[in-house]
C-alpha cells in the first residue's frame, strides 16, 4: 500500500513537471510593508490583474510569482485598513523583477500601532486564509490583549473559555470539548501538560511572547487531521516580521483586591536583523499573581418529599500564588535567493502554589429533618455527624518546551517545505501534602446543624447544639496525610515532515499539485507515588494557623489549620508517623501508565487559484500505532479469595502490569472553496473529514478492583470521527472593518462518554457488581451560526472618529446520545437519552468598544457565555450544569512619547462568579460556587 501511494505521488509530480512553462517567462517578486517601512505586512493580497493570478504575502511581507510571461502588467496590493496600491510592471523574458509596496497613508500609524493595527492585521489574515479561520495579532510594539493565550482567544467568534480559579485555561470551539482541539506552536504540535487530557491548558503560555494566533476551523489535506473543534496555531515573533529593529521592555505589576498583594509583571521582547539575510528575535516574560478565592461545594444531593438537601457540604478558602515564565528565541536566515531557514525554541513554565483550607460537613449517616429550603441534621440515636477540617499545601509545575528547525526552498515553480521538531510537556507535584485531614465524629453528643439553602449559591450553616465541641480543635484527630512523594506526567513528541509542490501557471490562474508525508512519534506516561501517613496522637490543635481569609457572608470556618504548619510538622517528625501500606500501594500503582502513539501520514492535493477563485481538494491518509501499558491493581481483604484460589492471610494488594498493542488507519478527504465575488466580498465553503483519538489516559489499560467494584481504562476505544461542513460570507469595508456570517454543521461518530455498568460480566476472572469505564457512543450533531462585526469609526466627525467597535455572536446547537442510567452488561444494548454536549454554550457573545485618538488608547471588553452541561450523571436532573457568565474588562494606554507608554488593565470589573449546579427537585442546587473579585495591572512600556 505504501509503495502504491508513493508511486501515485511520484506520477503526479512527473505529470506536473512535464507541463512546459511559457517559453519566455520571468519572475515577479517584492515586499509589502506599511508606508513608514516599519512593519512587514503579512497576508496582503497581490494580484496581476491581466493574468488573474493572485498570491498573498508571507510573514516577512514577501511575495513571488513564478513563470510570468514576458510583458507589461498592472500589479495591485490590497490590505484591510488601507487603500489598494497599483503599479505597472514590465516582466522580462528571463530573470526576476522586483516591485515593493508601501501601504497606508504617509505619516499614519494605523497599520502599525494599537487597536487599529491589530484589527487590520487580523482581518487581512482572515480574508487571505485558505479556509475558514479567525485571527488575533499584536501590533508592531508587541501589544497583545489579555494575560494568557486562553483569555485572548475568547474574543473570537465561536470560542468559549473554561476558567480555573477565575483565569482562562481551556478553550472550547463551537461548543466542543477542549480535547477535540489541536494546538501548535510555531508549527509544532504541542503535547498536553495535563495527565488526563489531549487538550492543552493555554494558561501555561504567556501572551507576551506571541505574535499571532490563528484558529483554523476548516482543514486542508496538508494539515494534521486530528481536530474536530479547531486547529489553534500560535506563532512567536520573527526578525523578518518587521522592517526595523525592535526592542521593548515592560515593567509593571498586578494587584488582586482579595489578596491585597502587589506582584511583578515584567517582560522584554526584541527582533533585530544582523544582516539583510539573518535575524534574531526573542522575548522573556515573567508574571507573578497572588490572589484568593472563596468557594462552596456540595455533593450527595437527596430529595425527601419537598425537602432537598446535600449529604456533604464543603466551604473552601483558597490562597494562591501563580507564576508564569515564558521565553522564546528564534533565528531566521535567507540562504541564497531560493531558501529560507529557521530555528525556533519556546519555553513556558507555569507554577501554581495553592493553599486550601476547608471545613467539610459529612452528613450521610446523620438524622435529617426539615422542609423547603431548611434542613436540620443531628446525631441522636447513634447517628453520626462527621466534620472534616483539611489543609492542602500543593505546588504544581507545568512546562511546555518546543524546538523546531525547518525551511522553505523555491526553485522557480517547485517549492519544498520541511521541518524536524521536538516538543515536551510535563506536570509535576512532588513533595506536596494534598491534603492533611483532621476528623471529628459526633454521636449522641447533642450536636445539631442546620442548613439554609434559600440562597442557592451559598448555603448557610448554623450549629445549634454542642457548639463548644464543634469549635474545639482538640476534638479533631488526624485521619491521614496524603503525601505526594512523586507525581510526574510527561508527554513528548518527535516529528518530521516534508512537503513538495509544483506550480503550473496558465492564462486563467495557477494550478499547484502538492504532496507530502509526516511522521510523529509520541509517548505519554505518568509515574506517581502517593503515600498515606497516620499519627493517632496528632490533632488539629497542634497545627493551628491564623484566621480565615474567607469572605462569603455569614460563614465562620474556624478553627482551621495553618497554611504550612502541617507540612513543617510532618517533615520535622516523619518518625512519629506510620505508613498505611495498603492505601499507598493502591494509589501508587493504579494511576501509572505509558502510552506510545506513532502516526504516519501522507497526502496529495490540488490547488487552483485565480484572482477570484481558490479551490483546494485532496486526500489525506493517517495510520496510527499504539502500545499501551498500565497496571491491574486488585485489593483483597483479609480472608478474601485470592486469584487462582486460596485465602488472603491479611489485606493484600496485587499489582499486575498489562500491555496491549493496536493499529488503525483513516482516509480523510477535504475540499475548501474560496470565491471573491468582489475584492472585498469573500464567500467560502468547506467539507472535510477529521478525527480525534481518545484521551490517552482513557486508553491506558489501568484497572483497579476493590471488593466487587472496579474502575478500568478501555484500550478498545476507537477515535471520534466527524464530517464537517462550513459556509461563510465575509464583507470587508473600505476602511478598517468587516461584517461576517457563517454556518457550520458537524456529525460525529463514536462519541466517547463515561459509563457505569451494573452487574457486568466478570472482569479478568473476578466477579464484580459495578464497573466504571469509558465507552464509544452514538452519533452527535452540532449546528451553529457565527456572526461578526468590526469597524473603525474614523468616518465620524471630531473626537468620535477615534472609536472602534467589535462584536461577535455564536449560536450552537450541539446534541448527542448517551446511555440513560446504568446498563446491566457490556453486551447489553443501552437505552439512550439526548443531551447537550458537554462544554457547549448555546449562546456566546463578545463585544469591544475601543477608542484611539492621539496618545490615548482605551478598550472596554465584555464576554458572555450561556450556561452549559459540564458533567453527565445518571439522570438529567443530576447532571452538572455551569451557569452563564458575563465578564467585563478594561484596558487603557497613554503614549507620552513614541517610545514611552503607560498602561493599565482592570480585569473582572464586575466580579463575575462561577456557579455550577444540578436541578434535583426542580431547583438549582449548588455543586460549586466561587468568587474571585477583580485584579488590576499597570506599568510602563519602553520601546527602542
């Protein structure tokens, strides 16, 4: 089969090469930049009017037309936000003629600085794109909105951001799970730092080092096919992006209203050409943020008549310090007239020191009474109320590292692209106490606790009996310390690709035949040792700390352990603790796994391009090889039956490594059409087939059997497979603006979901009554509408001409079928219920009101997303739903001089809250509520 594919590709290239170029043909090339020759303009459209030939500029502003017949022509360059510019050019019979362009009004910075430059650049790249896409860019002095990549992306149509502690982390596109997106950095596919995900946590990457982000919503055959949501392509700065050298220093700070701490936010960015053919660029960013959040969580909701109550309620007090370090270094070189080479490296580190102190009411064995929104729990008649007070002292470090060497060579009509790359992501939590637990058990003590659920977000508790015992720290003995001795997850990938294309110039346009291959070698593994330590003499009184920083009204969490007192006591008195070997053996073996995933791909495409029409169609083939290794962990109680017979003399843990291998392939056709009815009216249509491989952690053959219950990975999961369709209309205004509208539809097979199976078949020879695993489901469908509007209002009189407006709205109807409740066996056919797909908000809206005039630049940005389904439970009323959210942010800049700027940012002005709930009993019952308040950032920026 491989030989057939290679032979067919070679035949296609031989056919292309056999078609003769014009007898007398030269080459037309040049650079498109702004009028001041500061910024090279990427994605400017250049057209030879008489021939109907079109191309777009590369990131260094360059363009090339090969095989141009001898003659005189009109050549026009277009860029959003600037009038088109035309020249008359005479092309000789042989050789190259140069024609450079300077766009924009003389003395104007509209294409270089500020919001107007970002808008013009983003719209130009969107207009010039081969497929359906949206783009974010920064201006020539390195200004990029928002504090990390995830938060920047939420300004684009169809994108929703999932927050962690009030800060954007994962990105959903068109209502699809973050794991269905793909992320690349300078063309390198980024592995996921998280242990359980394919989706990349984008809060790891600082926006300070980024030049542009393009969200590609349709695929062409030369792209990796493993995305259904979108391919998120992040690029750092190149020395050839600018016509002039750049050096930028930023010195600032960040202040959170809850923490009251001022922390540093600094960076340095540069791009310089050491010669006409060699340049260096890079940047370094450091951001430290100390903040606090207040949290309520509840679980085990039950209904008794008209009383709906939770069997567990937690009040969590978070104190967090986050540190983000990002660095990039790149080298660009032109080798002769035909080749450009690059070497780019990126390092990003995200450190998260989290202290969490909490009080947990465990009420499942208590007596309960009450009506409506008031419940009372007591410990009479042998009932039990357990109060748990914990402290979490956890340091987590996530890293992303990428390195790529590649280039492009062009010899007349023949063009080659090639690269080799390495990427590695990781997450470590070594040395954390996560958590330390202290329990007090009350029986027949007169303890009585009431809960008022009238505020669905913040249930209030009151102790009406035995308040002295409830508040006495000596009553809380150590349950256990969970010590993370080692927790290392790593995801590493090596890749190599080679693409070769041949252009055939005709009187009507240009035909390109292109083919290529790519190999990816990926390994993801996790190694952890989690120790459980006990000390019957230790109480909460021995590790008390300062008072709470909890601010939710009417709630007193005292007494609480200190932030680090438990950690210091444990490290100084390790000999006083006893290791729980059974719990340690289970936790330290069940999570460990190694998964190898090797992908070999090849493709062939045809590309027809004229001044009005672009058609890209072709076929991609991908073959996947997996080697999956995990552990079967069995816990057998004393006197229980051992595998193969025999009686366990004591509690026993048996660990059995298991390995499985598999391979599969996919044929993936695609078609993208772009039609310019007018130069500023673009219509697109796209149809393509894509896939997303299952989460690696779900594939790993990890199994734990405790008594008659089990949890298991599923190495037999097959990938998501999707047919995707897009249609858009884009109108670009003569000044800086655009109106866009689009429809999209996706049909996904083999949708993956979690499933609980009751009374399953024996698992590995063991009779069990319950199995939690993941399975492939039926078809899911997504239909949606995207609308966008952006406009610089410079046609208005006076000071009003400084206003700029951006807005976009997305409607998403995403539905799928999952099994309804439990099924009796893996061989049974489940009944299905229809759900909204997890993470899919039906309505999302983003709006920006900007103002730029003279030295002042202001921006007020609002983001709204509708509620969405977060987790699927046994029934619809038990499903976890995240409430709608609207967040308002402000940024302002003042240019004292051309080289000196002050900036200010106010994040989450309106104190947007996170609220997750279920609908048991026909009302909203809190599952998680968090409040963070606002953060301010400010400082100065120096440009040289």
